[in-house]
């Protein structure tokens, strides 16, 4: 496992390499290895894995930047990855907002300060940027990966088909299919290490995109059929759930004179809705199904008895 100072060295080396390529230099692996006092294998990995998202190519054993491409705004690989993440986050807000946000992102790179503040409250994954690059490459090329996964103090060797990098409630996951049993899994990103790309390719199903589109939390279940949950929302919080629906499939069934309302959402696992209901207690009530309402009541009894 790489320590922070190792990560800083890698980031510094990659930034220098990118900057020189951006200035029009042609760089050789052997010369760079000597300059940075690392092995030629490490430099090859820089080009083939860590810098794979940049338009660089090898010609006559020299690496070059593609003609017509310039890192005009930012020559820092870390900035580029972070801005890519922000761009992806804006996609879920709406097509019009995303279109405008995409045009404005380049301006943010040059701004000394911004009048806009948004607290996304995302988990810090700055120490996993190298792994994210490998995962992005594997996802785009639909390439199976070998990796180790830390689970209950054990390192489990896995071969998976990486599908998406997810963020739910600020935490990062890799959505992948375990080749051992073809089961869809959500792997906690920080527990994935020793990633290696294989030569095996795979195909994906559009069902995954539909599943993600309608999911409420990381608890979504591919194997379960979606079912409806009917909720009564008090007037105290109805305006909030109108502004920001629980899910994209939320339907307002009834609106009452006192300002309260009944809504229906579809879920695949009870844990998609239970944390939301508990967050808004006592201003939200499960009408159907009864068995989920019973779970909430039983949990509240346990809480009150402590």
C-alpha cells in the first residue's frame, strides 16, 4: 500500500512529465527513469496507466502530446481528476444545469475566489487517484480487473467487471460484477487495492443504467423486483420533498388542505427508504407496505427503551 509521501512523489513526477509534454518535448522512458531515479517499469506504468486519460502517444520510442492539444487551464493531473468528478456530479442535477455548468467549469480553474459555495460533503479520496485512473480506463474499455479487497481484516483476491464509480451519501463505491458468481456488487472504493487490468473484455447491460437511475441509495438490489412504498408527508416537510424529491420516480398521489401529502416511491430494498423515514420522524409516516412500517416502529421502541 502506498503511503502519502509516495503518492506525493508520483503526483509531482506526473505533473512534471505532463508539463514537459505540453511544452512540446518528446520524452524517452530510459531518460525519465534516470532523471527521477525510478525504474523504467515505473515510467512505463506512468504512461500506460496513470496518464492514459491524456492525449499522448509513443512514436520512435518517444512519448509526445497529440498535435493541437494544450493543457491551457491546468497542467496538474490532480486538478483535472477533481474537475472531472465535479463535472460528473452536475450531470444528475438536470440537462440544462449540466450544460451551463460544463461551460463554467473552465472558468473555475482560473478563479482566485468564487462567490459560490456548495458543501458536497464528499469522502476524501485524494489518496486513491491512481487507482481511480485505472478503474476509469477499465470501465471505458470494458476490461476485467484483478484486485484485492479488504473485508473484515482480510484481503480477498477478486476478478471483477468494473461498471461504474458511484457516490452515495458522500461515500465512494465501485459497482462491479464478480466473475466468480456473476453477482453485482458495490465495493467500497477505499478498500480496493493492487488493481491490475487484464486482457479480458466484457459487455454490459442497459439494465444497470436504469437501475442506477431509479436508485435512492447504495442499498439498491439488482435481484429484487421494484415495489412501491406509500408515504404520508406532513405539511412541515412537504415543501422540502417537493423541492428535492426522494427519488426520480417519486409520484405525488394526493395533496391535502392542511398542506400535507401522500407520495409513492419505488424501491428494491427496504434500506433505501428506512434511513430517510427515520431522518424525518415524526413528520413522515409509512402507509404501505405495513411490514416496513413495523420495522420503523420496532426500531423506535428499541431506541426509546435504551
